[in-house]
C-alpha cells in the first residue's frame, strides 16, 4: 500500500563529532548510515533514524564545521518535530535539562503538548507527546529505555510568506490533506501515515528571507513508493502547477528528484526503495563508512580527510 508523508529532513550542522553526540547520545537516535555528500565527498553525510531506518524517521546532516550560521526567516523549514509517548514527557523534560539543553516554555499545539529546543547549531527541534504510541518499537540506548525513546518524526513547520500555493502542492501532488487551522498555521496530514505525516504551514509577512547556513535545514524530502509513483508525481507537478523537477538522481538508498516549491523551500521526492540495508546488514547499520560505487576507488583519500566522529 502506498504511504505518503515525509521521507527525511536534511540539514547543515557544524562540527561532526558534536552532531553525532547530540543526536545519538542526548536524543537517542540510531546512526543508520555513514556516507559522504556525493557532491562534496570530503564531507560526511550522516543519517539518523529508528532501528530499521524507515522513511519518516530520518534526519540527515551535512557537517560543515566552518560554515557561517544560518539566518531564520521566511522560505525555510523552521522546525522539525519528533514523536515521543505521552508518558515520556517528564523523562524528556528532565533529560534535556540535565544535558544542558535549554527548553522553551512547554506549549500546546493542535491539542498536543510540545517541548521545543535547539540543537548545538541552533537548529529548531521539538518533541511532541502523543497518546497510543507506546507499543511502537523504540531504539534503546545505554540511558534511554525503549519505552521513552523517540518514535520517528511527527512533522515539520515551514515558515512562508503565504502558504496557499504550497498547500495546493501538498494536497494535489504529495498526498496530504488540510485538516486543521490554528492562528496563522494550517496543518496538513498524510492520511493513514502516523510517522512523518504532518506538515504545518505558518504564513507570516514582513520577515527577512531565510539564509542557508549552519543550523539551517537544506531540504525536505517526501515519500514515493517507487520510481513509477515518483514519475507520476513529477508529471502532476508539471501539468497542474507548472513546476519542473531535476532529473532523477540515484542516492544509493533512494532515488530522488528536487524542486523549489512556491515558498522557496527546496523539496525532494524520494523513493522508499531500496532502503538503507541495501549495502550493509540491518543489524550493523551505520557502523562503517559506505561509499557509492563511483567513489570507492577514492576511499583511502576520503577517509583521510573526513573528520573523526568519536
């Protein structure tokens, strides 16, 4: 059955070791893939997710230690929100405090309790406490029990000048439907998709445009089951919205096309196949550097320049 929703979020971080420490030790995500930026092989591309690395759980980073800080503003993915069981909210409030992570005042959004904070590069992250997800599998770490573990991405918030045209693409092409409004935020959800199923569009005026840099989200990827579904989405995007994508690009673990949506956020459509276990066993995901075939002959040189992760 086709599953729509978010495939992954890709962001820019600073120092790689600090990024790994925050997302694996403090937040308890699994490092499911160590590879490189295919366009800049001297830079890591790190993928974090759940135990299986399933679509909708994946947050990835390009760690560029010398990059200038980004500027938040209009035309960007403003915040990435992860799912936690409702009973785990006390655990996470205490854990973030004990780890020196400053939290914003706890808030309610669309009837859900949210803890918002920033990662070490000032990227906006949040946890949303949801009932009924306790039975979903959780990736346990040395000090995060499975019952409190993060259960994938809940959704994202985009900050836009006017979200109407973006909303039309979410509804017509990407499998979402408008479900609620709260102030200047319109919620879109992918029916039948619990993990990675929410996109909130926050329409604001008079803000400076966002500037890409350290702590910024580079792009937002949406799911397509396979190449045929991706091609159908590309065709619909062109015919109904006058937007053309890039040619399909093979990213080893999925095949992708990219386009700039009307609010200027970079969108990707990524196939669910072949997945992260295509080049290493599921039980040992993310333990060694994996390279695309064309870069394998340069492995020694690449390993020499990549920063240490631990």
